[in-house]
């Protein structure tokens, strides 16, 4: 199979397929985020107004972190720094810049909404966005594949010899699976603690990102900054899940052990809310 074209020309203009894919991904993410905020009963119009600002900050963070992590290469090849269509957008950098920006604009436009609750609304969007973005971004860029392979699923990528592990496709499937799990948990646990979805997303995504980098991308398999950040993110996510679940269990036990008010102990008498309690 021939590599997917990474660019095409419209007269004197060179259009990079990678850039078109990322633009479509960002538009999808803004639309999906607005839909989830609207379904949660929150204002959503601000996302169409401020969403691109968040995206631009995330892009800047993605490139800055990638360049810093590979400063030796870019010091020797500074002309490569702006050439993002050659690859080199760090997901961790996007989170580092994009999440605080998103929280800032959310607080301005949804002052009644708690931060953890807002992040839970955003968690499935992040996973869906990554799933789409893997297929429309790295899959369409120069040197987008993983290790060489002779397996039937190997694909050809521009700038790389032979068939390669189609890591972007595998990552898209992983992210789609996490998205489906988050939606399932969201629908099955209406009384879950705020923050559970975003911590679960961090825990699961961090694990998959570590395994992808270590087994399919790193040459040779080593622990570098990406693997370390992935493990740190995953550990943070799972610790957050444990803390939230333990706190919820403790609160439920405290609620069961709390003595009933006098009106609840006297059969059939009404409580302050006007609802009658059944007799013993």
C-alpha cells in the first residue's frame, strides 16, 4: 500500500493533509464539547467564541514541550521548529497549556459550575478528540508510523522505509475504547463523585500512552520524558480515583451511622420538609 499523500497543491499553495486533519479534529472537539455542556444544562455558546483560543494555546504548548524535550535536535536544526507538519506536537504540552486555559474560560462563563464537574464533562471529549485526531493527524504526517514490521497490518508512511506498525490507528482505537468506557460509567453511575471521569481518563490514557511509546515508537525501547510523563499522569489518575471512591464510601458510612432526628424516630410524624416518615 502506498503512503497517504501528505500534501497537495492548489496553484502556488501547498496544503498539508496533516493540518487539514487537525483542523477538522479541533472543530469536532469544540462542537462535541458545546453539546456536552448544553446537555449538562450549562451555557455552551462561549465555546464557539473562546474555543479556538483554547485550541491555539494547546497547540503552542504542544510544540513548545516537544521542542524543549528534543532541544538537542532543534538547536542543530532551528529551521525545523515551525514545521509542525513534520510531526512533533506533544499531547502533554497540549494538556499543560490547554486545560488551564479551558478552566479559565469555563469559570468566566459558567461561574456556578465546579472545576471537577466541568472536567468530567470534558473528559469524554478529550478521548473522542484524541481518537479522531490520531487518525486525521499523525496518520497523515511524515514519519507517522512505528517500528518496522512484516505483519499483515503494517502500513507504508511517507519518509519511512518499508511497512510500519500503524501506531496512530491503534492509538485511535485505544482512545475510542476509553471514550466508550467513560460514557458507560457516566450513564451507570449518576451519583458518582465529581472528578471520577477525568481521573479515570487520566489513569487509562496514561497507561496506553506509556505502552504505545515504549513498545511501538521508542528506538531502542527506553524510558524518556514521554514515558515518565505518561506514568506520572496514570498514577495521578488512579490515585485520584481511589481517593474519590474512599471518600464516597466514608461519607455513606457516616450517613448511615448518623442518628435520625426526633421527627424520624416518632412514627408517622412529619419532618421539617413536610414529608411523613413511616412508623417503626
